[in-house]
C-alpha cells in the first residue's frame, strides 16, 4: 500500500526517486542493474551536451537527481564526480536549488562552482584515476609518489628511503616524481621532481617544481612560497637556493568577483599531466633531466603534454583546453560508474560503507 498523501503522478514526479534512495540499501547499484539506465549514465562524451557558458553537462532532471541524491545519501566513494552539486545547492527532491534558497552562511558555496572546488570525492576520483596510470611507470631508480596527503609527508618519505639506500650501499641517482597537495593549510595541487644521491641522502641534487597558475617569467606563481616552505621544513632553508621553477600557465588566475563558471577548477588534471610528463622524461630522456636547463626541460615537458600543448609547443587555445577537460571530467564519472557496477556481478563492493 502506498503511504503518501498526494496524487500518484505528482509523487512520481517529485518524491519517488528520493524515497527510493532513502529506502534502498545500495540505490546506485540497484539502478545500474537496469541496462538502459547503466548505458545512459555511462554514455560516451560525444553523446553529452554541455552548457556553452559554464561548461557543465546539460542533464535531464531525473539524471541530475540521481547524481545529487547519490552524493547526499550514499557512501562518499559513490559520488559520481563532476555531475552532482554540493548538498546545500539541492532541493529536498534532489533538483538544483535556486541560489536564494542557499543557507545564509554559505558564502563559499555561493561563490564557488558546484562540482569542483568543494567536491572532495571529485578530486579524489581524479587522484586515484591518475595514480593508477602514472605509477605503472615505476621501475628501478624511478619512484612515483602519487599518494593522498601533502608534500611535506612525501619529502619525509624520500629522506627515510634514501637513508635506507645509503645503508645498503646504493650509489645510483634516485628520481622521485611527486603529485600532491601543498599542505593542510593550502590544498592546491602541485608536482615535483626530486633527484637524490644515496651518498648524500640528506639533501637533493636537484629539485624541479611545477605549478599551474598563470604567471609571466621570471615571476613565480602564487603558490611558490608554499613549495619553499614545505621543502625547507624537511631539507632546511638552504634548499631554497636550488629549487627550480618548471610551472606551466595552464590554469586561469581566479579574480574575486568573477562569476563562478569563469573559474578554472581543473588543477588536478593539469598537475597529473605535468607529473606524467616528468615520469616520461625520467624514463626516456633522463639526460635532459640531469643536465638540461629549466627551459630545456620545460620544452621537453610540452612535447609530451599533448593534451594541453600543440606540436609547435604552443599552448592550446582556451576553448580546446576547456573541451579536453570536459572530456576528462565526464570520463572520470564513467570510470567510477563502472567500478560501482562491478558489485552487480561480483557481489563485492569496491569500497567500504
């Protein structure tokens, strides 16, 4: 017997999907058992239309509700990245709420884009996806530190490992590619390449750091002081003298007062591209890594960062980069939907609840 005090048609239109999420143990898995629903949610990006102004995918109300309700009611690891909005931006039924209904103390939510900056699951999904791809290159004296946490933690890990290699009598140079947030205080993503000699395990031979914010050489990007601080905390103040800047101007500078859709929240993708480029160069062209100037290395990175640079090493135009990131974001969601769907055949959840 149906227990609701409204016409069936209205109930189905307004509340049925929300109640399904509330009353079902694993609603996303149940939905994905339906092949038609699974195929539609996981469709190729060529079948998706994007808002020409803010770049968001244009979704039917029911599909948008699925992503919003999953973000609000399911385990965090089942949030489909870049397709939902922060819960304070939703109506009770899971629709996109009018900005006038946001909580009074939600300035951060009002100002920032709904899918990116405030979406830890989205950033985590991107992190895991790129970690799997990047760490497959690990071999011998190449170490890819693509882990959750912060830069200082990774640098401490390097010192500990180097002490062990010295005790073992190792003499080969060691190359560490780091992809991480700067610190708990400043969550911006960055990449580093740290070259260490086991004979001198307490201080790097060379340090190359990469940021993504727009700047004009020789000025350093906005987050430069965070690189210096984290490195100094581990290797001492002298490290500032040898840190070299390999930043790429891929990310727009956010100007307070801009409409949120004019902000660029694709930093995790840019940094992943830079980290992958550094890995490629250590494997295929370590001569330039060891002896090249920063300009040499910068251009060598551009040559392998074909997602963001043209064959003549000029940065792609902004509309092309926007489209590339739209594709990456959509495919990230499809990858997660595939993982969630595995439960249907394996009966083993790909996450803890």
